[in-house]
C-alpha cells in the first residue's frame, strides 16, 4: 500500500492493530516465544524488539493519519 492510497479508515485500522499488538506484548509472559513477521516469514525475536518494532509502526501510521487529516 503506498502512502498516497491509504484511506483514513485503513490507517485507523493499522493504528488499532499496532496498539493491540503493543498491549499484548506488554502483557505476555517473558517465558513465551515471540515471533515477528518479515515478508512472508516469521522470525523468533525478543518481546522488547517486537515492542519497539510495533511502536515504530504505530508512530508511522499515526503520522500518516495526521498528515491525511490536515490535508
């Protein structure tokens, strides 16, 4: 999806998805395995790395939504 073709509803869905992922990661037991999708493959990672990745994705989606709203 290119940044120009994203609708506000698509971006809101992305924001909510990342928020849920972060909440789940914050509540997962440290003994559980965590996997992060890269392309079509899932790789094992740490909770911290997955949380940082999701937070960056959330920040990007929020910035795009803000830019779309201000246009």
